C-alpha cells in the first residue's frame, strides 16, 4: 500500500533534541532521538513488553532507555542492558531505520535498507543559505498523502480556498497558461499569471506599482513538493528571467504518509527579501499558517466524504494535469517496488 | 434499511439563508441552499474530487460554487462551469433531491423522484397562523429514529423521564384511558387524564382553579408525529370539545432518519394563549428544551445498550400499543417500497 | 475470554448509596444499588426496552425503578410492577449477580452462581481495623487487566516509572534479591532491598537515620493483588521480623476486568503510623494518586502499541518471574472454568 523505498521527512532537525519524539511513517511507529549529536530512528516498541520508547524514554549517553523497565537500546536498535540481569539475549533488538540529518530536516527510509542511498535525498540549500530566511510549520492532516500531493500540484484552488490569504483572482489562476512535464523522475508544473493583482500575502513583501507578472514553478517527487513562486511589476521581465525587485518564495512541502488516511506536512517557505525584519517575518508566518489550516480543513472534509463513498468515481478537469502526472509517478514507483521488493524493516 | 419514499423534514426554512447547510438524510449527505429565494438540495459531494459543497461553498446568483476548485452547480445538480476550461462534460452532475418549502419547514425526498408528490406533504398551518405562536428547536439524537417514534407514541414516560418538567402524576399517566387506531395511513393514540394535577409547564400558561381534565391526541405517520395536548379546569367540558380557557399546545415533532443509529429532531410547539408575551414565551421555550434534552439522554442511553446486546429481545407492555402500531405502519411502508422500488437518488 | 468464576471488586461500598451506580464487569453492564442497607447487582438493561437502569433509576423501598417507563425490579431482578397494567408476565426479569459487601468493598461474581461461595472472598481486615488508616482510589484503565497484574507483580518498574514519587534507586530495585512462589492458589513474590535510600514517599512517614532495609511482599490471586511494603533503618532487623519503628503500608489492588481492553483499579493503601494526621494523610494520598496516574499512562501506552501489533511476540526477562507465574495461574483458572463450565449469568 505504501511506497516505502523513498526518503520522507520524519521531522525538523530542531524538534529532536533532549527528548525523544514519536512519529508514525508509512504505518510504522518510530521514535526519533539524538545521542551525542547523531540522530537515530527505532521502532517505537520495546521488545520486552511493547512499551512505546517515546513515551518518557530517556536518552543517556549513547542509549535510549525504556521508560517502563529500563531496558537500554543503542542507535542500531541493539539492546545493551537489561536491569537486574547480566546477560542480554541475542534476540533483544528492535528495528532501526536509516535516518539522515540534512538542511535542518530529518529524512527517514522505511523500505529496503540496502537501497537507502543518502545521495538521493533532495538537497534544499535554502535552509542553510544566509541569503534566505525561513520558519518551520508542522501539521498532521487526516487525509491520504495523495490528496495533499494533488492539492499542491493544482494551484487553481488558491483563488477559492485561499481567497482571503494568498489567493488572488480566481479567473487569473484558472485561466493561467500551464505546462506539465514529466522528466528526471519528477513532475514539473509551470504556470504564468501575467498582469494580475498581487495577493495580500505578496503586498507584505513589496510595494508593487500595480499589477504583477506572477509565476508558479512546481516540482514534485514522492515525499517532496517544492514550489517556487513570486511576482514582479508587470512587464518588467519576470518571464525572461529577471526576477529581482519583487517577492520570491521557495516553498518546501514535505509530504509524508503516516497511515492510509493521514499524513504529515512539514512546510517551510524561504524568502530572499527584507531579511531580519522580525515583524514582517511574523506576519508572513501567520499568513502561511492560516493558509495551511485552510488546506487542512478542505483536505479533511474531502477525505471524510471519500471514505463515506468507497469506490465511487470522479471526473477530471484541465487543472488536474499536474496531479494526474504526480499520481502516475507514484504508481510507477509502487509498481517498481512491488517488482524488486522492499524489505520490511 | 431506510424508508426512502417519504417526505422528511430536512431543516427549518429559516436555517437556510445565505450559507449552505449540511444534513445527512437516510444515510445521504446533502447540502441545502437557497438561490433567489428558492431552496434546493444536492448531494454534498463535488463530482470533481469529492469536496463537501457545504463546507464553505458559496451561493452566487443561481449557482452553488464548490469551495475547493470553484466548479459551479445549479439547483438541478448540473455543473454549469468548470474554471479554466470552456466545456463542461455531460457527466458533470450531482444528484439533486426534491425539496419543498412549506409552513416554515424544508421537506426532502430521497426516494424515487417520480413518486415525490408535494401534495402529500403534511400541512401544518399553525406555523402560518397569527393565532398561534411557536419557536423552533433542532436536535440531533444518536438513536435509530424508531426509538424516537416509540418515545412520542407512548407518553407514559412523562411521569418518569419528565417528572421535573412537563411530567405530572406517573400513576395518572399510566392509568389513563387510551385508544389506539390505525386509519388513513396514520396511527392515532388518544389519551384522557381526567381530574389530574396540572404539571408545572401548564401552570405557566394558565391559573387553574385546581385539578384539570387533560388530553393527549397523538397522530403518527413516518417522518412526523403531531401531539395536540392541553387541559382545562376539571369538569368544564374538555372531553366534550370545550377546550378554551385553559392551555393548548400543538406539538410538531419532525423525526428524520439520519443514519442507522442517529436521527434529527425538528420540534415546534405552537400555543394559542397569551400571545406576544416574551417572558412567558422564553419560559415555555426553556422548559420544552429541557424536556427534549431529557428525552435525548434517555434515547441515547437506550440505543447504546441495545447496540451492546444485538439480537436480544424485549417484552411488550400495555403502554406500547401505540408504538407497536407505529412500527407496523413503518414496516408496511418499507415492504411496499421494496416491492415497488425506490430509485436511489 | 474472561475468567468469570471469580470474585472481583465491583465498587467501594461507600460509592453505592442513594443513587444506583453503573459498572461493566467482564463485559457485562451491571447496575449496583442499595435498598434498605442491602446491596444488589442487576444487569443494567431494562427488560422492556433496554434502558440502562443506572441512568437516573430510582431506588424506592426495596425496588429499583426504571427511569424510562417506571418498571420496578427487586434485588433478585424480578419485575414487581409495570405501570398501567395489573399483571406482570413471568418472563419480566433481568439477571441478578451475587454481590457481597465486606471490608468496605463490594465483591461481584459474574460466573456460575452455584459456585459463588462468599467464604472464598479475600478477607481484608485492615479496612476495619482502627490501628490502620486508608483512603480509596478508583481508576478505570484502558488496558487488559493482565497488564495491570504484570505491573503489580514486577516492582522493578518503580525505579523508572515512579522515579519522582515512590521510586528509589533503579539499580537497587533491579538488583534486589527476589523469591517467587506459587502456593495455596496464589503467587507470592518477595523482594528485599537492603541498605537502600528511602524514597520520598517513605520520608513522609518517618525520619530515617540514613539508608533503610526495605521489603516488598506481593500476594497475587485473580482479582486482587496485595502488596505489603515498608522499611526500617538499615540493619535494625526488618528481615528478621522486627518491622516497627519505620513505615509500613498494606496495599490493596483490586483488579477487575471491564472489557477485553479495559479494567477497573480499586486501590487502598493502609498505614499503621501517625494515624489521624490529616495533612500527612493528604500528602500520602496525593503521592499515591500521582503514582497510579503514572502507571495508568504507561499501561495505556503499552496497550495501544500492543493492539497495533497483534500477534507479535516479546522477550522475557528475569524480573518477569512473578508476572509469568501470575499469568500461568490465571490460565489454569480459565482452563478449569472451560472444563467445568461457568453459567452465563
């Protein structure tokens, strides 16, 4: 059911400090923790009596201690100590998952460990680049991850769902020129909204003279959608590559399957203008958060209605072109995995 | 499972104004809305991606717009516009349900549309008659609608469940003379409580000299129970038709199946005395509301216990005569419907 | 599934006064009530229409009256009156369960009534002895009762789960000398923690000079775990029987299966020192309550994780010796019951 041979965002790196953190990824309960600066992910179930290690477990030196009877596990899931006895049986271990810290993110792999190549983790240098500023948002959404992927691959919903926040003119969104491409194992959706009103969100960042040329460049791969958006004064060359002098946002949308009908959303939006302005930063953050909550409400309503109507079909529209390509890409990956096998961790 | 070829109360007319309203009737999620003064009911699921139209959908002119991607539907459920494209495929429609506004109520039909004859909707002129005053109460009760029907057809529970509100003497209720008739497709239960104490609720309406002659005339058909109750000073002729000079209430109890184990209760109680007295009106309303909450608690407790004991039987008592006739009537209607068919809307 | 031929604590006697009380024991909903000083337990489901008798039912003389239509039942479950009719059909009865009041507790039997011998109810004289003081605590825990039994039979968890309350040194707990015996139909676990730090809880009761000799004597039978704990100044003879001059607690842990995955916990802890000191009593009570809530959190986390992983095994450790004996004892009782039969009440 799940696409397992994939790197997913498990958490923001800053979330995992002294205390262990619980997540569920592709149906597996995991505990994330950090010992001596290095992060690790284990199955969140003590081998002794099933206690969730995340629920009050203590990190002590290089081990994670079970909060119930004190069994100690290292980063590889090996039990290193059982209180009250001198020996540790060889079967006393729990599953460990590859976990990589990069760009302020923790990436997890729950598929075949032999295929977990850190080199294939998407690089997102914006999180480490002093020319960009960003803040993290974490949400759990009660919907199949594919609904969130669809949402991000079809931005015509901005004019309806987000009309009070980042929206803009619905007709401009829907009528925008659009190109969908599938290349390099990713789906690319590019949209141009020429000569359109700047939305309230954009006005926070720049004093536009009037209408703007707006772009949306979406890049999808399983687990991550990136959206580069921005706008400059209309006719000043945005579509020819001249993108300075307006607003630019690099959106990072980590989409991680939690269960069949829930997912995690790790979101950041980096901007490269008016850096260090705390009040502006807060306003942009609040607007982004409000926007994400609008999406969450829509997605959860949609999911509930779909669960009430199993097996009933839908119609596709022109705006679905990106989402359909995205689903096709995921289906191919799942089919590949079924053929080659993904060892259950 | 549901009796579908039946008019049910979907909402009070005043509930459906500028914003669409969500209900579930006989297991079907519907959205109620009003365009240009005319009400309509559609399936609450956009044909595009399943979004509930009621969740933020906008009425604009004569259409209802989906809150997610802006598809527009008319009162018949036909899609009239898909943003971003010029054509609308012929399959782009959602189910519409007959919905009739009458007497301040919206009546819905989820069965075979060909049998939806508005002439068979129960007339309730009290809602439009200046000689009567009423206020609406709407409750959702977590029980099979048949339990609420039973409740209304056997008023001996008043002395127990409602002893602090409209109750009166339990022995007088239980011992009351009772007649049960099945005629004209309805069940009629008539009860006379002669020479009994007026309950607190009645005292609000009239200064009785002492004991009263009290009547309860219940009329049941699927979807609606009406209860005409009242009392006059004992021995002054209530049972010979002389019903002025005391209190009279015309109770409207719309009982609408929601799911197999939940129902809607649309209640009004019209009175024809001391009209225009705001404080009295408020006191009667508060007492009625408290009474309905007592019923809700009982019915939900009963339903929970029944669900825990599937298949276990009960015993019938004398007071069940009306309720048993009511269940028989519903069973006949369901059997008729199974024979003649009710097109799924 | 349940061990039914067993006396379980249904409630503290003081809980059942003028109002009936609802409990669920071994999956059966029961109503506990008291008429004329004598307690009784009936199935909590009126034979008429399934109403829970506990939900507003009234005790009147020697009957319990149904809150819906007023049917009256005696302590044996026989219906004695049906309002509105003169006769009561012979089938109008509901199941009654043996219920015995002893030592401030109500003990219930939901198995074969012929085997319900009150002589086998555990005597707990501490509740009636003026030399001991105790206060009741009642909790519902969302876990299989066997997890709570395990918890009480392996006190090495004190150093981890309760490190802030009654804990003490984890290594001392885990390394304590331990003896496990199965005799007289009970499991006995004895542990000696010699020359160890007194935990905060103990310091409330006595000004120890330094380290203490601590003992834990656990006695398990299905439905009841008793734990006699205490400590005296190290080397003053606790292990030779000289237990005065420190603190002593006699813990009563009634463990009653509620459903397959929930149980009741009726807890008291009698002490024999500093009697009548209200403030100390309150401090000990608060500490005990905090301790039980720590257990509840652990047990519910453990249960949730176990339900997510049906059929997956665990490893046993040295500290499980008592818990494993306890499970074996319960299994034997269940097997005996399957062979001899436990009439469903």
